[in-house]
C-alpha cells in the first residue's frame, strides 16, 4: 500500500490519492462449525488480487467505479461520514473472478478500507478493517496476513495459524456463479458429532501449518472438501480425488461456497514440474475450466505489503 503526498489540482483545494490491494483465496482449507457455536473458515491466500485507488476530493460527491460495487460504496461512505464527509473517487480493479469462491467481495472491501483509510490518515490494521466491515456483510479473513482461522459471520479473527510453504493449486472451475454472501447467510445444521470432528480438524490443521507440513494440511483440506458435499456438492470431487492420488498430490481443496475445486501440490518438491504438468493435463479432461494458481507464502505477503 502506498500513500503519495497531496496532489494539488485546483487552487485552494488539496487532493490526496492513495492505493491499496488485498489478496484473494482459493476457497478454504477448512470450513465448518465448532462445539462452542462458532462457524469458521481457514483461509488459503493465493496470488490473485483486488486493487483500490482512492482520490480524496472535498468538492466532489463520492463516485465509485465500477458503479455496481455497492458494498464497497457503503463502507467508503461510512468511513467518509465518520470523518466529516469529504468525498472523491474510488476505482476498483483486479484479477479475482466473481462468484467463484475466491473472496473477491471481501478483497474488494479490504482494499477499499485500506485505500480510503490511507487517504484519511486512519488506522488500517487488520483489527480496524474488521470493525469497518462488520456492519457490511459476512467476510473472509483476507485482512490478515497468512493462514488464519476466521469467524466469517462475526467478521472476527479466531486464530493465526502461520504461513504455508510454496504450493500450487491446479484448479477446476465447474462453471456458473454462487452468491457467497447469500450462501453464508443460510443457517447450516451441524450435529454435535460433526462439530467435534471440525474441532479436531482445526487443531490438526493448526499444527500442520505451524510445522510447515503440506501433506497434513492437504489431508485436512481433503476431508473438509468431502464433508462439504452435503452443503455445496461438487460434481468433479471424486475425479479430483483420483487424480490427486495418482500424481501423489498433497490433497484436494475446494471453495466451500463457490464453484472451484483444486489439487494441492508442493511447490518445493523436486518433481513439482512434472507433477504439475500431469495434474493440469488430467484436470483439463474434466467438465469445466482448468487453470493454475500459486499459493502465497508469508514472504510473498511481506514483499507485496512493502511494494
């Protein structure tokens, strides 16, 4: 995130521009509910981004481009109203597809809070971003660096887990769109046994991330994808499980409230190149569109923040 010095464009009027970005996710490593009643997800940050550029102009009404980004308008209006109602222009772009389960809406909101906050001189720490977004909608945890357990309905950090080793996801998009916000607003029924299993999976995932053990991470993600079939079934899951087993992948990950499934591969493995090629070739034969996306390490995020 960068905040250039004020840019005068009219006599007696000081304009300030700021820009920011936020990463998206490839679905979630784990999503479910716990015995204490909390519903949660665990993020899988990837190298896809939402970007926001804001120009503070007290003589202009707030203009948002594209105009259909109504939730980003709402949070920008709230921030501006809390600080005297100066306005200006907000431009949003990026490479996160909408309705696929890659946290595009959450990333737009986080980038907006960071850009508007920078122009106004506000706190844009992850906790501050949570406070601005809480009234807007259930939100992914992309305001926090690294892999986190996040209570998306409450817009509240539950636990920082750490970072992943270098990894690649070979993704299959099954097509169509899914309204993640609407999906997350629908109450989900979890039995006590299911809640207990999710608690065990979260504990195992936390230990695996902290140990840098991508195979254990993949095992939890695979189990979560299987459990999610009762809520948002993926027609390609069995095929991807077979491909993952055949190529020796670390596991399968899914967008629990989206249209994506993926095969998780260790980017540090000596045979990563051949395994990636074999996985992409196999996934390309399935219904849908096959692509690759790179998971972000903590170092990647540090470099992106400094840029």
